[in-house]
């Protein structure tokens, strides 16, 4: 199912969650490129919304890079996830 289906039936927030979930599923199935594609799209949505949920796909991006042996990229993703806006911000 492509994202045009989600755009017609879901809010941007729901689309971000769905992409994050699908990205995590791709990662756990070893489909790393598909995982990064979905997670990057989820990050972009949550950043546009100014949502603290951006930490969810950012952390997963780090996990995917770590699983691929790309330690520098993983180390860059985790602090970015930790620095995501919080409820108090």
C-alpha cells in the first residue's frame, strides 16, 4: 500500500505513525533500505508538525544504521532523537 492511500484516509500524524511502524517492520525483516525510506518520511512529517513523536522514527533510523554496521550514522541519529522536542518545550 502506498502513502497516497494514507493521505486520503489519515491525518498527517497518523501517516507518520504508520510509516514509522512499517519502517520498524522492514528493519526487523532485514529490509534496511525500505526501512530507512519509510522512517525518513515519518521524520519529515513529524518535523513539519513540530511533534515530539519525531524521536520515534529517529531512534529507529539509528537502530537500522547500527544493524547495518554503520556506527557513525547510528551515533548521529541517537542524539538527534534524544534532543527531540518534549512536552515541556
